[in-house]
């Protein structure tokens, strides 16, 4: 009969066996016997009492598939009395959908067990730089790079000294030297160690190198009668600091600003079933609304009938006709910026048929057209609630720049975004746009007109560029357009 050497089993199987045997309070050998017996009797436990994952892939979390987790941390646990708090930290990070892979220093294993860290992280725990199982493909480099952040908790005086000196004589220090990821340290030590000149020197060197520190806090120490600065921050504080580094707040340069945008065509009814329309898709206006919202603005989008989903976080008012659009625009004032990207019908039928118009022997019914309200001019010429920045769109099929320049004067707005909507350009309904931003130099109401011609780009890129100009105009600060 062949014998089975547990030591020679593959690492994932060994981890599984260790976890399962610990759970069932049996030796690993006994656990194997139980599994085999249950298999033969056909009543084996599910083989995943803990989620044992395959060996980590070299791609960073963001490139891995699956919705969870959203980020990954290599957690280095140093040899301090506060190591027990790091077991709670594993849970706190995982609660935040952060995958955790633990590395325990030799000294850390005097305070907490690899088994506990492994059971809580649901991952293999790493302890040895010269581990043939993980070093066959330079495992320490993977641990250093195959994560989004490295957290050291507790960061002992010794580990910080090694980092400051660039040492790499064990797995933890080798990872810290080989990484190009951000590092968060949670120091924990006796107050005298923390205040020692050598530790002070090391801390300031590390901070100069870009390493981030959380804590230490002040209070009672583990040693009887000792108090001062040196307590490791609480697990929730460290997890929150890690989260801030992993998910930095997005800049919101338009926060506090109200932006009104119109988009899409209008439908001008002829009778209950027919209407006058145009080919506008609303894509450009919707893209501007989404970009302004992403920049932190409160956005109100007044949209004609379109086949687009409402952008997230934007208040959308759906309308049909030009008159309804004007009504909703007026009801949305005051705003800081108004952008009129809708292709509003210039005319409507003088008297809309109450019933469907019928074909008769009298021939075609006469359709008398009357002018629609000019929304851009109406708002630009307001004396009371005129938005500080009013932007119109000029959709032209010929003499684009000249027509747009004269529109700037005629309507009384501040900027015109001119685009060529000749059928050959595919702009109407398409995904790309070539625009020219027409404004008065120095923002004065009279004076020379400046024409800024942008290269062809997607409507989302036009929106991003335009929002970057809005930010500069209203805050005086430049916004790096998102790539
Ligand atoms: C009971 C005990 C508690 C310790 N607590 C700490 C501590 O809180 N912080 C610290 O920097 N060192 C502490 N040490 C000293 C470290 O364990 C020692 O410097 C060790 O070499 C650190 O190894 P590491 O940095 O590789 O984890 C403690 C030692 C003992 C015996």
C-alpha cells in the first residue's frame, strides 16, 4: 500500500487541509483519513469550508475579473504586541472589499499564528524569503507588486529602521524594498522607542521617501504602568487610511455650482400623431451633463425626446416642444452656468390639429408655421436672473465660423460652441464632433472675438474639454482633462 506524505502535497491542498483540520480540531493526518472515509461512504463535506484560492495571478486587482474584491493589500505584520490587532485589521479591510494577503515576520509569528491570519484572510500566508514553494517565480516580487497598497501593521522600530536603511534580509523588508506601490505604516512601540533619536530619524527619512504613516496614538501601553505615544492606531482607523489611499477622493472643482444644460431635439406637434423634428440625438448635451456632474456640479438637464438613459446623479426634466423646454429652463433658474446644446425647432405649426389630419380631396392641408421662442436669446438677455456664463451651440451647414460669430452677437451669450452638422460630417446622431469655441477675448461683452478650433474627437471628449474650460472660467483653476 502506498504512503502519503502531506509535506509533498501541493500548497493549495495543504492550506485547505490545515484550515479544515483546524476547524474540526483534528490533526492534518486524521483529517485526511476522515475525508477519504467520507468519500468512500459518499457523505463528504463540501470541499470548501474556507475559500481557498488558487495561487495569485501576476496582474494587479484592477485587471482581474469579477466584481469583488475591488482592491488588494499586502499586509505585513511585524513582531510587536499590537500584532493581535492586525487580525482584526484583516477583517476590517475585507469588509471594505479589499483582498488581503498577509506576510508575517519571524518575530510576528511569536505573537500571532499564520493559521489565524490565513483563516481570516482566506489566503495563503507568507513568512519566508527562501520558500521554494513561492520563490520558484520570485514570489517576494509578486507580493511587492501584485497589490494596490502595502500596509505594515504593526510597523516595528526594527522594520522601520530596515526600510530607512534599504535592507532586504527577510521577506518583509525585501517586499518593502522591491515595491513600487504606496506604503502605509502603522507604527507601534514603547514610547521611549518611538521617541528615540534613531526612530525619529528613520521616520522622517521614510516620510521624505513618500511613505505614509497612521498613528501612533497616545495612551496606555501594554507594558504595566507605561503610557505615552506609541500605541498602534485602531484597526478601523488603519482600514480607513488604507481606503483613502486606495480610493483617493475625486476632484470636484464645480462643487457648489448649478449647471443647466439643454439637449436633444424638440418635437413640434402637427396633430396628435405627427410632429416636426430634427436629427439631434442629444448625445453631446448628455455627455456635457455627465462631465459637469463628474466635476461636482449640481446639474439640471432639460431634454427633448431622445433615446438615451438619464445620466447618473443629474436631475433630468423631459420635455417635447420648444415652449415646454423654455418653461423648464426658466423654472430651473438661477444657475451659475447655462449651456444650450439642444437643437430647438425654430418653428412650430401655428395651430396644432386636435384630431389626426385626414387626406381629403381638397389636397394637402396648409401648414402655417410660426416662430418658436428663442431660448438662448431669452436667457442671455435676462436682466434679473441671467446666469453668469451662458453658452450656446451653433449647428451650421455652411459658413460655420461667420454664422457662429454673428450668433454670439445676436443672441447675447458669452460663448458659442460651433459645429458643422452637414450630413457628410455625421455629427447629427453620430459619436464624434469637431467644434470651434467662439468667445470674446478677456471675457468682455465687446471686443475681439476669439476662435478656438478643437480637433475631431468623441462627444465625451468634447464634453470633458468644455467642462475643463468651465472650471477655468468659474474658478480660475485649470482642470486636467481626463484621458
Ligand atoms: C513581548 C515583546 C513585545 C514587543 N513589542 C514591540 C513593539 O510593540 N514594537 C516594536 O517595535 N518592537 C517590539 N518588540 C521587539 C521586536 O519584536 C523585535 O525588535 C523584533 O526583532 C522585530 O522584528 P520584526 O521587525 O522583523 O517584526 C517586542 C518584543 C517582545 C519580546
